[in-house]
């Protein structure tokens, strides 16, 4: 399977420009079976107030991002994961959607909100789940979900072969930590980060690029530069994530001791 990411500089509050960029980048990777875009890829990240979120948030399944992703999925015969601000009856969510060719759409709402996101977004209300796509079994998590290893572990236990990880990374160590998320769960992780900076109300955030794909055995299959737009597609075998055998005597799932992990829940 051909699996990749598109790293780019998202324009703050300019959905049309961002959808054009997504269109252009998807065309350059039209051979991909799965292409992952960053977190909040259609809106920008550092909202000043809820009015800004309100101006650009959209309903899952009915808004411009859902429509564009579904159209691109059909045009290129690829599955796409795209981060966007979601409008729901009970508020806003930092979400990403997965569009599969043929019109199927799935949604994930970020469950661990980072910093000022808590001012505008509600935390996701559903457990992370896995979708069967033509590219393999795909689980979604968003950016800061990485620092809670339970997120990736739950996805792996649900059968994910590939974890799509749209991001807007500002902390230093995520890319290194995602090595562990892949290795400790024996899954592919595709971290699609953005580049560029936002300078809003005196706050400057610089996004760290360096999007990457890590294999179930912990190899960095692809790494993007830190500051440039970059699209990468790699040939991967998702079934490599199916074996959890580590040594002749160790199986990652059989050797777990959930009876001794009570503190986790
Ligand atoms: C983040 O979760 N966007 C850092």
C-alpha cells in the first residue's frame, strides 16, 4: 500500500486557501492509498476567541472540508485524513475526518486538548476507533493525544495497522515519542505535522514540521524537513502490524498483565 503525509503551512482563518493547498498536495500524491494532512488543516491553529472558531467551524459530513475530502477521495481513489474545526450541537471539537473512496466518511474528535484549545473546544467524547479502508485498518488520533500512550494502545488493541496522526506540533519531543508509540504497539504511525508560524495577539507559535512515518519495528520510513512543505508517499505492508510477536517467548498482547494495571482505569 502507498501511504503518506502532506506537510504544509496552513493559512490562519482562510479555508479557501487551505482547501486549494489540500487539493494541490493531494494531486502531487495521487498514487497514494492513504494520505494524512495536519491537524486543523483547513483553519489554522491559534484562535484568539470563540468567535473565530464559530466563523470557520463546520458540521461533519456537510461542510466544505467533508465535501472536499470526499471529492478528492473519489478523484484519486485514495483515503484522506484531514484535521478541521467541527461544529456540533453542543459546541466545537478539534476533529479530523477520514474520507474513503465511494463516499464513506468517519470522524474523530481529539480527546486530549492542549493548552488554549481548552478555551474553545470540547474534549472528544468517544473512544478512539478503527476504520477498515482499502489502505488497511486505520485509527486516528490528533497531535497531543501522543503524550497519552493509552490513545495509541487502545487503537492498536482495536486492530489498527496504521495510526493516522494529524498534528500541529509545538513541543519538542513528539516525533521521538511516536517512535515509541509505533514500537510499543507494533503499528505504523503517520504523523502529519505542519510548518510555519502563527503570531496572534502577541503569542508566537512555531510548528516543527518533521512529519514522519514509523514502522511497527521502529524504523523511520520517511522523515520530512522541519521548515519546508513536503509530501511523502511510502510503499508499506500494513499486515506487518498484525504480528505482535517479539521473541520466540514474547507476544505483545499475550504478555500484557491488565490485572496488574488497575491504576490505569
Ligand atoms: C497540539 O496538540 N496541537 C500541540
